C-alpha cells in the first residue's frame, strides 16, 4: 500500500503526532508530495530492512513492419537494486525545572519543531547526496543513481547565469538547454531542485520569458514554478549553513580548466513507477516520544524519528543538469 504524509495524518488519532506530521510537510515540498511504499517488513529480530526493486535502464521501442516479415526483437534493459531503510531524526532533553515553571508545553513544542526541521534538512540532503558506501547509516540518493546515466546533462559544458548581464545574454540559451534536459526524462518532473542561488536565477529566467507561474500549497504559501514545474530550494544541510546542492569552485567541465561558481539542478518525477520513498509496513511514518516527568531523573528526553529510504524505479524519471554558473 502506498501512502503520503497527508494520508498518514488522517490515519492517526493523536493530535500531537498530527502536528508533527504537519511540521514535516510544511518544512519540505518533497516530503509533502513524495509517496511512501510502506512495504518493508523487518526480518528476524528486525535485522533486515531491505527493499528490493527493478530499475528500468532503457526504454521500449516500437516500429512498423512489412507484410510477411517479423518485428526486430527488443527488450528493455533493467537491473535489480536494493535499498536499506534507515532511521533518522533526533532527541532532545528538558530539565524538570523547566517543566515545573510552567514553560513545558512551549519548550517541548520548540524542541520538536527544531528536530523536525533538522530531520527535513537531513532527508533533503540524503535524497540528493546520500551514499551508503561513504556513510553506512544513510541511504543512497539521486546523485549516486544518476551520475554517468543518460539523464546526466551538460557534464562537459558550462552555462553562465552568474550576473544580471549574463542572465540577459544567456537566458534564452539556458531555456533551450533546460527544455532539452527535460525532454530526456520519461515525463514532466514534479519538481526542479537546487540551492537558493540557482532557484533565484531560474525565477529570473522564467520572469524574463513569461514562464514563471505561481500557486498555493496546502498551507496557503506561495509556490513558484517554471512552466508548471515546482521550483524547490533544497535548503541547507542539517546543523550548518552549507547548501544541500553545493557551489563548486574547482570543477573542470572541459577536463582542463577549472571554473568557479558551478552548481547543479535536479529534477524528479514523484511516483511509484518513478522516484518514491520507502517505509515500514503497518507502522506510523512519523513517530514521536515526549518527555515523561512522572519518574525520577532531572532531565527527560524526547525523540522524533522516521524510518525511510528512497527508490528510483526508472533512470529516466530523474536527472541532473550540471555546471550552471551562479556566482
């Protein structure tokens, strides 16, 4: 069964948990819109949290044939992949003195909100940069899945959007390249994601071309889009001011000359046959444990946690546009 955070909220009767789910939704467009395939059942003693799936690598073909002749056989190429679900979140401690001075509710709410904010930042970071070979506690992200594939675009060239003059000069070329990049995907992506500088540049491009569209999300906030594709600022890494999608000063697109100020734009189609999340079967998507001051001990802990990973069912459901110069 597939579920979203919005649906998960409807399935819980706990008002506090509903509020926590809303905090996850408000802090991340991707978490608010991605579908979770809650199909993973832990193995013996909970030791196995593996989700296996088939990723389509190539697309099917079709052709005409003459009478009394056969079609040339062609099969799509696919590979078997697995992803390990990982727990992520955080804990906080509150001293019983705070609880006894009447500030408990506000303090708990503050700490929960901040832990949700950090968990969102970690999730956004991991769905892009996650690499279980580097950090065994994380899951693999889009950058690892896309690098070297047919949807990695502009890896050997640079497009300059770094200044207003460069935008005026290059915005039409950028739009042509962006449309070509999007045409390599297997459908219209749900979002275009990058750092704040790049998203601001794309808004400037879209305004110049009349392609900037706006709508409201479920919480009444303005959502900007390029020709109907939502523009997502993926924010900063948890606990830092470093952007999830970094700005690189040493990349050599032509293999020789280093170019400064380069960044990348990610696109993905959120769907069970495209890019989606994975969670545990028959368990809440989001769990919270509140401090219990009814027992001894000066400091009581609270926790917020999700157990999840992501899966890319088709290589062409996600892509990355490399080497956009923003500074």
